[in-house]
């Protein structure tokens, strides 16, 4: 698709979403590896799994439309080069830092749904649902000492668009 400048805007957008999911998966995996607390590491790994699940759904949709999805290594390297803004933060500080970003992403993905053709609307809603699940996770971590914080995340892991 890099050579096809006339690619439909919605496919370009889906490809960027895929790249962001791969990058986020690498970020969460890095946080899991660095976590001193086993419970935090488990939660980071679950979030990484969610990002990988969403990336896989996006990759399948893109491939079905003839779009070549780049190797994940490029996007993982992009994340590494950008640095991980949460690595040096406490668990609570990381959750507090993520909350406004995730709220913004939920709004952006909801708006993006209107740009998708009907056949891709379920996928777009699925991507929005995963961002909402991440926001729910962070909100629960901050408000209820982590009890049942992964419920919404597991709900999205159990479905495909």
C-alpha cells in the first residue's frame, strides 16, 4: 500500500491503527518485563495480549482487502525508539498518566467510526471497544484498588468483530 497513493482513506487509517496496536503491544510487554510486582506484570501482559488481539483483527481485515501489512518489527522498533513514557512511573502514576490519553483515544475512535464503510463498521466499533476497555481498566485501577479491573479487557479478548 505504500506505493499506492490512491488507497482509500479508511484503509490508510486502518493500517495506522494496526501500527499503533503493534507499538502499544510492545510497550505493554516492555512494562511487564520491567515490573517488579508479579500482579502488575500479569496485568501489563494482559493489556499486551489485548493490543495483539486487536492488531490481529486489523491485519486480517487489511489482508482481506489486499493491503500488505508491514512486519511488526518496524512498529516494535518505532516504540523502542520513541521510549516508554511509563517505565519510570509508579503503577498509580502510570494509570493517572494513561487516563487522559485513553479518554481522548475513545473519543477519536468513536469519531472515526463515521468514516468507515458499512462493512468495516463492526471492526471500527471493536477497536473503539478495546480503547474503552483500556480506559475502564485504568479507571478501575485508580478507583477500586484494582479489583476486577481486567473485566472489560477480558470481555474484548473474548470477541472478534
